[in-house]
C-alpha cells in the first residue's frame, strides 16, 4: 500500500524523519538506547549520534539517559521527546488521510509487473 514518508527539514543539515521518530519510540519502549539500537540493527554510536542531533536541532534534550554501570544504564524520553513523537505521527496521519483519494487513484494506475 502506498504511503508517505515525511521529513521535516529545518535547514539542509537538520531534519526530523521517520527513522529518528522510530528510534525515540523504541527508546521509550525499551528504556534503553542500546536496546533500541539493537532492535533497529543500528550501532549504539549511530543511535547516540541521532539523539545528539535531535538535541541540537531542538536546543534541549529529547532523551534523559543514565550512564551504564554494573547493572547498565537506562534512558527515557523527555517531555519534548514524547511531544515530538505525538506531533510527527499526527502530521503523518493528517497527510495520509488528506491524500487518501489521490493515493488510491495513483495506485489504480499501476500495472501488474510482467512475469
């Protein structure tokens, strides 16, 4: 089924898209940046870099993390992080609902793949 993948560009080097939102969702669910990165088949460093990038874009933390130790650390979303998920998913839903008829019309134009 066709669908949108939306990115919000703040400038050429700063955007918020579905991958960053998924990372936040997985951090919220797992309570850990490491666990979220493993679930997404992403390096721990890459996950931290994306969190740092979001912190830079918004000028405040999106994740509150406790450093690991003998029993490991943990992470939870800040109110900003939770708000970003809700607002981004609302934008996606609005865009998909608004464009549903046009998406269906485009899908109807597709020809079956030749075997």
